[in-house]
């Protein structure tokens, strides 16, 4: 049974949640919309489809302490950082970002489980929101994602005046238990109009033939990487706005009264990513650029039942300073039907 | 027109290569590219070619003679890189391309226009076709910020110029700097803390910056002791931008790439512009990249030089 | 609690200077004994908080009951620091990581050939002593080891007094790159030495050393009739997490920290040439 909430009651609904749990939602700060702590004073932006950063930070923050050390002479005291123990709600996640959590789970929850990520997943409730107005940079449909039917613990649809909810888990159901019941059919029209747009998206029919695991070396050795990577600045924009990039670095910081060991997002596009004392195995931007896309389109699927490590959110299309992104790679290297 | 001229150049030297832009997937995608005789047909120059190709040249070192397209503002960066001997002027045939201000796709999206399929220019109006119907917007409303502080229509370095340019500067480009100067130190601190707290440390500003031309950045060098790809705390993050602004002081041409590429919309150029304004005030007007071979005031000395530290103690005048 | 990425304490109880740039560190838990059990070829993350953390292969054999040893060449921040510390220093340690040499599996009953260059002996040291302590389970054993000079030969006292001892039933073949006073053994590069020794291609080979040496050793072995399926090596790449998540040591669809560091050469052939 679905639930519904008049839009005008949304602030009160969110306030209700925030009284017992941390609430994270797309809010505007300094002119940019990102997933951040929601309070009554926040500017909620459910109209914005693509937050600058993806929602992954709720489970895999950009910077996170792992362990603290106290050094005394030759002795060391080790204090592991605490894992999250409090529940939180992540509100307004789109279908693409919701899928990205499943991909991150395959990395962080596979043996050995990452304790920090696992705790956040266990304590988080994901409330998704269908994409009323898909954009030209969206290409989620290529990965079997339906913006009209997002996953998560609780799925939501928004019309002019109403929010509709469908609980997919007990955690999700608990959030909307107090709301009025309604008929499933009430969202059909919204879903249909979303799907009509999804079918018209200019990038909805990318050809991913040729990126299967058994083409690994063929794709790796493709001479066109040279040309594709030319304009790449070697910055981390694509990586850091990407919902599925999950590489991290581990760094020590001497705070003056102890050492904090933290992990932070890292990018295979950076020159020092694989740098060792005696050199690096990816000396130029070509190798680094290739690694990012080979990982998403070939290596990850090869290890994960053929699932690509891209959800088609299109953030990199909007944010790459050089407009040099995954769609270019797919279109250039994908095997043409008639070839 | 430009491609025709480039093809003429090929008749004299078929080994020429060309640095320009290539059209991509979205209406706004213009990727810096190097073209040869075979691929020259893909070169594109239009109102979306906002990126500065001067820095791109640094990563494309080759023995081949290169023809590069530079907008008036890009020519300052090119000159500066030649002054610093990072580029060799003689290796390039510079074509100054006309510019009437470049369009910012992000600004169009921010107005709420979504699902953009194509953008057509009709005089001062942009006709925009979207998944949700067609709409229009005045061109001047969505120019890149850097165009609003246009340095003028003159190419400071060009072997030939193709097309007309227009000065798109609106008002006083130091207006926002003046506003920041007028704030109390606490207000100013709060302003920058809010802006810089958005930083995700992607390094796009640094990597796009033509003045950041170090082969190995101190922040990437494990032996520097200050290598930090993500800061341990947000205050450290703020310092990255301030240190960078100081590193490029006197060499920054105010090309605006830092702010254009910032995924979080941080007005980084204001840090540089504040320093430019101070330098101008203390040492007389100076524009980095005006000509090849200039000495900038911070690396020059005259007996008339002011003593800023003595004149402005504690941030006041 | 979350021990796969949180380190434990170790104490350095002995430091041996092996060569001008290699020292061997003995590490025990704070209450004595080994920090954890491992198999030959596996690695551990050692760290000095504030300096950094790095992956090292465990040099001692699992058959050593009381401690673990690491032979470490000075070549970066962490190793530099380790080389300057004194006995009694605490460090942090986590592991073991990676897939070991198949000592209880594919290597059982086989005639073995170990080939090492420079500090490349370190990972093989663990296997050699494991084989020695279970000598009856393996066939013939030959060890070819070379270094730049006599002084650069790692573990020379142990090699001469234990491995070369007839009681060990192993043959040791040492070589150095250039003629040197006081050296009457073989002179020349390892790959050529392997060819000269003309091993029968029924051996199972474990090779470790600088990439350039490995490349030519492989050519030498091929010319002697060896197949890639008979040759194992161990890889070294930048690592941070040790558990296949941080992405740094990813090559093709493998993570060196988890799927390696030990690979057979036919497996390496499946990977993109990016190591």
C-alpha cells in the first residue's frame, strides 16, 4: 500500500524525522546543491536533479578518520576510530545514485567487510525520489536504471502538490507509517510522463558492445586512448563527482598532540596515485585516463557479473572542465554494430 | 571560415598541426584537441569555446610547427607562458580568433532550463531547444563570468587575426573585490570560509591554470612535506587556495579559468584579482601577459617601490 | 573489532644490517610471539604513525614460531625511518595480506628452482626456509642468487652456513655482477647464470628480483624449455588498504594485494602490461 503526503506538509514531515535521526538531503549552500545536513533553516532543493557531488558521501565520506595514535618515546597507543552508531536518513536520492550504493556495496561489503562503510549502511535509511525532469546529460537507462521507479528503502514520487511513498523495506515503512494510505495507481501518470522523457534522452541508446571482460586486452591496447586522453587535465573532478568512484588514499596528519590516520577520496587520474619510491607504472595521463574508464567499463564488470561501474548520472558530462568524459569513451571505443 | 584559412596554411606545410576545439556530446562540450590535416574538418570554433588553450599547449610539446587558436584573453596567458619560457613563441603560428563573449552552459542550466538539446544564436538571443519545449534567453545573461571582466578585444599576440571581437566587460571588474575589502575582517573571513568549504580538492583550478605551470606541484610532491590531496581538516583546505593565489601573484593574467572549471562554483578568481588590484595600487598598473618578456613588479626592483608591509599593517590602510 | 584495516602494535626486537642498504627487522607482538600467522609469500603493512604505512613481504618462514622478520631496502620515507630506528621501537603492523606461494599445494613433491636478485631474495627467503623445514615434502632444490656485489648479497651468512650445508640437501649458486676482490665465485648477471646452469625444464620455478632481471630470466627459462605455467613470481605495486578496496594496486581485473602478490606467469599474461 502506498502512502501520500501533501507537499505543504513536507517541512513538518522532515522536521519530524530530524527530531530523532540525522537527516541528510539535497540542500543549497553557497549557491551549490549537495547532500548535506538538513535543518529547519536549510534550503531544500528537490527540484535539482544532479547535486554537484553524488550521494555516496553519506556512506563513504570524502575524509574519514580510521585510527588515532599517541606517540610516547618508542611507544605507540592505538585508538581505532568509532564506527557510526546512530541512525540517519538520506532523503531525495535519485535512481542513479541509489544504484551506485549497490555498486559500492560490492566493494566495501565484500570480504573483508569495511567496518566504517558497513556501519553507515546499516544505520542509513535511503529515501529515493523519482526524476520528474530528466536532463540531456542523463544516460542511466543504458544501465537498466529506471528514473521513474527508483530503488532504496523508501521510494518517492512528487507531483505538483503531493509526495507519494512506496516502502521497500521495514526501515522505509517505519518512516511513513503515520501517513495516509493511497492507491498505487495515483503515481501511474507521473511515471508514464517520466518514462516518455527517458525514452527521448539523446544518450539513451549507447552501445556498450565490446566492453565485456573477454575484450579486456583488446580494449586496453586500443590505440585511440592516446587521442581520447589528450585533453585530460589530470584533475579529479570526474572522480569526485562520480557516484561509483571509490578509490581512496590513507594519510597521516600530525595534529601536534597525536597522529590522525584518515582515508580520503583519491583519483586514479592523479599523477601520484600509483607512485612508489622507485617510480610509477602509469607514467603519463594516457595510462591514468585509461585506468579510470577501463575500471568502470571492463575490469569492474569482469569481477561483478557484468555490471558496469557507471550509473549514467551524467555529472562528469556537466563538470569535466574539458568536456572529456565517459560517453566520449563509450562512443569512441564501443564496437560499432556494423563493424 | 577558420577551417578554410587553416587548410590554406596546410598547402605551405602539410605537416602542420592545429590546436583548437572539437564538438562533443552535449551542446556545450568543446574539448581542446590537436588536429592534423586528416582531422582538421572536426575543428570547431563558436560561442561555446570558452576554455583557454594556452595551458593545453604545455602538455602537447612536439617538434611539429603548431597553429593555435587564441581568443583575445587567451593571448595574455600565451604571452605569459612564453615570458616564463614554458612555451617557445617561434614554435607557434598564432591565429587570433574573434570573440564576442563565450556562453556558460552552467549558467543556462542554473536559470532552470533543463534537458537542453540544442542552443542556437540569433543575434543577441539564444534559442534553446529542450526535452520540455523551446525557450529563449538573452545571450548577455549567460556569458561566462570571465567575459564580464573582459580585458578587451585586442589580441596581445597573433600572427594573424580572423573575425571580429567585442569588449564584453560589464561595469568595474574590481567591484566585488571592493565589496570584499569593505567588509570587516570577520565578515570577509566568513565569506571565504563558506566559499572555500565547498572545495572538493579536485585540483581542476590548479590543473587548468596557465600560471600553474610547475612540472611538479609542491602539493603533489611527497618529498615536499606539504603534499596533501585531501586535507585533514577544512582550514588546511582553505590554505591550499590562498597559497596557490600567492604562487601565481604577478603572473596571473586574470584569465578566469580557475572559476570557470570549479565544479563547486567557488569564485577563486577573486583571490587573484584582489592581489592584482593590490599590485597595481602599490607598483602602478600592470597586466601580466600584455607582452612577451615583461618583468612583473614582484620580481622587479626600483628605488621608488612602495613598502606595502609598512604602509598597511594588520590589513588596514 | 575492525581488524582488517586497523593495525596492531608490534615491537622491533632485533635489527640486523645485511647490506649497505638492506636491514632485517625482527617484529614481535607487545607480549612476545608473532603478531599473526602467515604463509610464505604473504605481506604485511608496517607503519610508523606520522611517517606512513607501506607493504612489505614477510621474510621469515611460518615455521619460525616466535617472531616475524622483514628484510627492507632503504628507498622511501617509511623505509628511511625504519632504517634509522633502534631496537625496542614500537611500530604498527597489520596483515597477513595476499595469496601465498602454493607451498602446500602445487609445489608439493616438485623439484624447485629459486631465482632471486638483490632484495628480491626477501620474499623467497620465507619459502626457502619453509621448504627446508619440510624438506621431505619437496624434491630437488636449487637456489640461484645474484646481486651487484658481494656486500649486496642478502643473508650471506645464513646462505653459506645453512642453505649451502650438505645437511640441507639444497644447492646454492651465487653470482655477483662484477669482478671483485675477495670473491672467487661466479661473476655475471643472473639470467645468463641460469642459462649456464642449464636446469632441466621439469623444475617449478620461483623468481623474484628487479623487473628487468625477471624479464631476462623468463627469456632464459623459455630457452631452456620451461613453460610459463611452471614459473611463479611476486609483484610489487603501490598499496594502501591491503584488502582490495582502495584501488591503487588494481591491474586489469586483479588487485595485487588480494589476488597476488604471487602470480604464475601465465596468469600475468592475462593482465594488461601495466606493471
